[in-house]
């Protein structure tokens, strides 16, 4: 009986360690997808503190941003923009049209974006930490 209790305790400890390791590995993968690291040519840090990170995002016509992530936040459109977005390499591209002055809430996402218009896109993104 004592041996079974000990085995259950060790199985529980093992499950907890495995869960913590999986969470840590997932966070490492997320850091690799940080938009400022992945999209350094199109995204620039404007402001950051303990609560938010503000990013200026300008994509020239015909340019794509590689797969990257954003937490939830607010996106402000500073120029009309025609884009295509996909959330995984296997998913279809979704066309989008953003109008100057629009303000949108965005849930956390991992995506690729490409400018399919004739003018640069221009967004200010306020990511909530």
C-alpha cells in the first residue's frame, strides 16, 4: 500500500514537472516570434513600460512580414491599407482593407502579413502586457 502511495506522488510530481517544462518551452517559442525581433525592418518600438508596448508598423507595397506574434491590444490605422493575413502556413490568405482613422481591438495572434496594396501601410499598435 505504501509503495502505491509513493508511486502516485512521484507520478504527480512528474506530471507537474512536465507541465512546467511544456509551459517554459512554449514561452521560448513565443519569444522567437516577438514581432520586434522578427519584423525589425517594418516595426519600430515607440514606447514601452510595464503595462504597454507601442509599435509603429509600416509595410512597403509588396513586402511581407514573416510569422510573428502579438498579445491583445489596440491597432490604430494611419493610412488606408490593403493586406493579406494568414495564421498558419497551411491556412489560406485572408484579404483585409483598413481605412485611415480606424481603431480596432485585437486579440492575441500569431500571423503573417503582406501588403498587397500600392501604398505603404501604417499602423500604430498598442500591445497590452
